[in-house]
């Protein structure tokens, strides 16, 4: 998240940096609290670069070395200028396993904290702006693959309950993106992707941008590929005490987007949901609880 002393400058310069500088810059942007707490060598390892790259990046920013940068971030942490981005512990990865119950508790608390952080951050403005754009669109084309498929599918399902404006680009038979041939500037491509980023999702977002179709995205960094393509972007955290990145905050954002879109046309949504309820009842889609009578 862009809340460190050099975050804005790094984001603005990101496109002109070398690949190694980009790896180091992304780490500093996304993990400002770790910059304050971990050694330079540990940070370089987590960023996937050599320690010398961290030093050179600090000098690129006009500092004497990386120690000066770390001290600036430490001071920001002490003064409350750098948030913990909703993580349960800045050094969770270094902690020993606490047993099944302990790990389960840690994961759940971390996910709950990350969702809470989104609610209290500038990302709330991004969510509201994205929802307004989705609500105004004639049609919403949803794309999310691999672990991000659940995000796109969930928003598509919510939107399909309240109208006919959503299309899922699920790539069945390899023709999922073909429906975009009918899309225009009055439509929206909703894209979800977190690291490691799925190539097909990024390529569809790039196609939309080239053809004048606005893009709304959920991703995990201010400098992620989708963040540099989308007209509106919501950034969520994905770090997790588990081996697998968490999709829970992104899923929560998708649910909020769906709710806000529905609320923007309460009358239309109400009528659509009445038809949807009737449809489900006709299909006997849901199991109804059995009511047993008690003999007196």
C-alpha cells in the first residue's frame, strides 16, 4: 500500500526503472513496515534481489545508503505514518508453527484484520468509485483466472441476480474473450488478478484499454500490472500465515461492489430479485428445513 515515505515517488518512477529496481521498489511500496523492521539482507531476499540492489535504489532516491532509508521508515512507524496494512504480525513468516489450532487462529485473525484495514483506508474511496462505474455501465464483462476466478465469478453471480448486465469471460472452449467483440466504451471490463499474475487476464485488460473499454480491477499492489491498466483499481493485501496467498479481502471487496451496485437501483434490484426468487422456487433449488410437529 502507498503509505511509506517514498511510496508515491517509487510509484511515479516505476515504469522507468530496471527490472531489478522494480522488484526492490515493489517490496518497499507493499511492505513499508518490514522496511523499518527487517535487515537489508532479509528484505533483499524477500524482494528477490541482491542486497546491493537495495543500496543502489536508496542512492537513486538521493539517500546515502539503505540504512538511511530504513531509519526514515522506522521513524514513520514510530510516528504512526506507516500502517500495518491489516497484517496480524509484521514478522508472521518468521514465527514458528503454533500447532493446528494456533495456525488456524492466526490465519483467521490476519484475514479479519486485512478486511478491517480496507474499511479504514483510502481504498474505501476506490471501492465506492468502482461501484459507481460498474452501476453506470451498460454491461460488465468479468474476468479472473486461477485463484482470482472466485472473485470474478462471485461478482458476476451477484450482478446476474439483479439484472442481465454481467457476462463471465470464463474461457470455456477457449472462446471466453470472444464476447468482448461486442463491447464498447459504455461497458466495463472487471478484472481480478493477484501475484503471480495470470497472463490471460492482463492481456484481456490490455485489449480492453486499447479498444476504449474502461477497466475496473481488484489487485494486490499499486504497481501490479492491472493497476497500471485500470481506470479504477482497488488494492487489497494477500499476505497470509498459510503457504497460499489469501483471497478473502478481494472476495469481500467483490461482495461490497455487488451490494453497492444493487443499492444504486433499489427498485430495479428488488423487482429482479423477486423474479429470481420465483425462478429458484420453481426449480425447487434449495433444501427447505423440515418442520416436525411435537405431540402434546
